[in-house]
């Protein structure tokens, strides 16, 4: 028994030693500023720190500037993301007394957090990193890995109008359901910044997806239309008809709510679903009417009383 524990202890020490060597010898060659590496500044900027500490970290990343791009591009590459997933799986299989050691935890965190660091880095650099867009577009078209596609969407949405136009064009022509769904998601995520910057081109594309795609893509497109809040004369009647379709009804109602008073033509439909058997739909219709025409709810309450 004692011999068995000795073997286990030696094995654990061996694992920790190997991880420590990997941690210090296989670290990425990344730029630094004021004595901290890019990843260290990104870790600070995304952590639970004071507003001043976050601003300092973000300023440091801006000082590193485009020198950060090679590291950021490497961290959001398919190879890096898959490697991080594999390391996490291996870590999950390790005994707790090994996985819980500081060298192992540090190694696993560094290798699995890179995609998030890339996202934070691109968010800080914004359009200063626009030179990366062609390669990111190429990666987006080439991969079928859902995790990688999600990371690329997160990263590219920080690159402004050119990235928005790419997602619109891609959603218009793509036959891949997953990529189309996430492109529609990206359009909606970028809506706040793009609404006054030529985003109208996205409306017919999203309407097409909402009509012809599977349920998940429909929901993303319907939600994106609500985030854009453009062309209500076309979008509101279309979305009103979607309220009667079983899948995605709540999201259609949410989109009508997002249009506010511009969706008054949907009032009769929303009044009907106030009595729907689905509690979520009733709740959504109540909130939508409260945003579109609160007097409808007041009048209905008066009649009941």
C-alpha cells in the first residue's frame, strides 16, 4: 500500500514537473509594455479590477498597438482553440490533487483563455486592427468548427463597418446553416454601432433568413431585426406574422417590443396572445404592449375591474 502511494506521488511530481517545463518553455513570444506581457495586460483589463486599473491596462494594450496583432491572430486560430480544448479535456481527467496544483492550473488557464484574450485585445484595438479582416474572413469561410466560428464572430465584430458588410454579404449567399446563423447573430450584435452607418442593407438579408432557414437561424435573424430597428414599415408587418408561428414566437414579440411605438400596427395581434396558453408568450406580449401602447393594458385592466 505504501509503495503504491509512493508511485502515485512520484507520478504526480512528474506530471507537475512536465507541466512546469511546458509552461515556461512553450510560452508564446508576445510583446510587452512596462514590464508586463500583452496577455498579462489583457488579463487585468478583463478581470475584477477597479475602473482605473482597467483603463491603465487598456491604455497599455493601445501602446502595444498593432504589435499585438500576431499574438491575437495566433490565439484565435483554429489550431490554438482546438489545442486549448484538448488541454482542458486532459486536465479534467487528471486526479484532483494533480489538477489543483498551481503549475497545472496556471498552464491550463493560459492555454484555454487565449481565445478570450484575443477577443479582449481586438475589442481594445478596434478598427486599428482592420488589417486582420481579410485573413479572419478567410478563416471564417474555411472552418466548420462551431467553437472556432463563434470565436471569429466575437473577434470580427470589433472591426467596424467592413466586418459588418462581410457578415451581411456572407449571410446573403451562404448555404451553411451554422455560419449563417452566427453571421446573423454578428449583424445583430453590431447593430448599435451600425444603425446610422448604412446598415439598411442587412434588412432584406435578415428577412430572407427569417423566412427560409431553420428555426435557430430564424430566431437569430428575427432578433437581429429587433436590434437594428430599421425599416419598420417592412419589418413590423413581417414580424407580426411570425407571432403566430410556433417556433420563435417569443423572439418575434421581443422584436416588436424593440420597435416601440413604431410597432402599433401589431397591437391587435399582441392583444390576442395576451391570453395565450404559453406563459412566456403572455409575459412577452404584456411587456411589448407596455412599450408600444401602454394605454392598451390600462384600458384592459379597467374593463376587467
